[in-house]
C-alpha cells in the first residue's frame, strides 16, 4: 500500500509545485492588470483556489516525509519504545480528526454540487470542483496516516518480541 501512496504523493507534490507556479503567475497578472486599470475578473479567486488545492494535495506527501511542524522537546527525551507508542497514539488521534474533516468536507462538497454554490462576483465560480479536490487531498492524507499507524504497530510488535 505504501508504494502506491508514495507514487501518488510524488505526483501530487509535483502537481503542487506546478500549481504554485500558476498561483504566482495569477497573482502577478492580477497586480499588473490592476495597476494598468484593466483588472481581469476572477484571477484572484483562481489564485486562492490554486492555493487551497496546493495545500490539501500536499498534506499526504508532507506526512509521508514526516515534515509536518511539531514540537519535539518531549519526544527527544523519551526512550525509543515510548516515543513509538506516543507517535502511534498521536497518529490515531490524527486519523480520527481527519476522518471528521473528511466527512464534513465530503458533505460540504456534495452540498455545493447539489446547490450549485459559487463564489459571488462579476464572474461567479463554482465551489464544488475545489471542494472535491480538497476531499481527495484529505482521503490521501487519511490513507497516509493509516499506513503510518500500521508501521508504528509493526514497530511496537517488533520491539515487544
């Protein structure tokens, strides 16, 4: 399972880099067009949507590489076995929280699709595509957390023997 997740995470990380480039170009074009008194409608919304997609698609890759921000003051002082147990416990808590976020996000994306919710402005933009990508990012994040929790369980069983 981890090999498949790694390939998907690498793909989403590369997509994230591409989206960051697009986001920067959109912001730049938005600034230049406003300075020339010819603003292009919808550019700012597209840049914000790109940023949201970038963040949510990057969660699983960041978790896989263990690059999320955390305080390790206590963790570094614990023995290895206790550290693994604590990391497992924290990962299970993360799984529960992400499960709630996933449920809420999927419900909201479905609601946005059914109602045709959009960002108001001179050029309305539908919300459901962005919310759907956010849900996909949360699903990938959930599977990465699940895989990590299995790894911690294997490590704890290996230490117990």
